C-alpha cells in the first residue's frame, strides 16, 4: 500500500462488503470513516475495530462532507448500493428507478466530486467503486439496477482519462453473486437465502474485501482498472449459476 495513504472512507459500511472492507482496512492500519444508516451497526464497528462512525444516508453528501470537514481522504470506497426490486421494467414503481439511480450512481459521483479535488491537489488517492456483473451483462429483472451499475463502470473509465498525471487511481470491483443483504428487499417473503444461496457456493463479502485491499496494496504507479470476480459455479450473462454437486 502506498505509504502516503492514511485515511479511508467506506460507504455502505454496516453490512456485507462494506463491513468486511472496513475491517480489512483497519487491520492495515488506516483510519477508516464508516458511513451508514444503521446506528447500532456503526457503533458495533466502532467498538469492534476502531472505525469512526458517520451516520448518514449516502445520498446526503452534505452531511458526509460536513462530518469529514478538514480530513484528507486518501481512499474512497464507494460500496453502498441497492437493488430494491427485481421486477420486469414495465412493472417497476417509478420511485424504485429513482432510488437505484440516486444511490448506485448519483451518490458515488457526488461523493467523488466532493473528495477528488483534495486528492488531485495532494497528488495521491485511490477511488474504489463496487460495481456489479449486472452492469456488464443483461440480467432479468434488472432494467434499472443494471444501467445504474453500467453508469458507474463508464464513469470509472472517464475518470481515468481526466486524472492522467495526477497519481490518483481509479479501480472498479465487479462481483457476481455475493452473499450479502443486497437482495433482501427485491425478493419477497425473506426468500433471498432459499432462492440465491441455499445449495450454491456464493462469494463471501470477505473475499471481495481482500481484493479491494490487494488492489490498494499495489505500488501507486500501478492501477488495477477493473476486476471481475465470480463464483466458480456462475457464468456471466443471464445470471446462470449451478448448484455444487459433491
């Protein structure tokens, strides 16, 4: 890891990939600001690994910026995301479209805009975005979620063009099926585990957090632009995954 990196911000920090990433970055000695809405989970993180809790909705960029006033952010992990429905697009509530675009695309862009000028001025920094295989290939029922993640992917490509010569790195992590709470609202009747995970070997949040740590750990003249990571039993496109047979 670049010796110049001291402070990280992780959004969506109270569960799944975000929580695991906070833990691994704290183990590496970084000061970590954990952003999330669940106050109890934030306190648990603070007491468990020494993260600094920032209770805020990721869409409230002003509140996050105010909480970090005067802090030089070296690593920004844009992890927060929602998949609020897996309905066919013609059946989606228009409010769900807005929610997924606001959380998955607009919030990371606005947070980047808030913290990037300081990184450029200091000529150091690493922007990490947790994308999705749903932003790289079509999946049923993801007519809003997929485009929001595809937007993040292209945003990363554009950022790299704008940041040439600044030493600020941009990395997108693109996972397939990860065992997280992402699907808790999109699959009714608490059936997410039965539908997606029972009998399958899904990626664990700690696996993705390790990749994020390894990407940051490389010398600052090496930029990992994009990492796609899938369960061995999953093929991209259409969400095809097979159950593991012993």
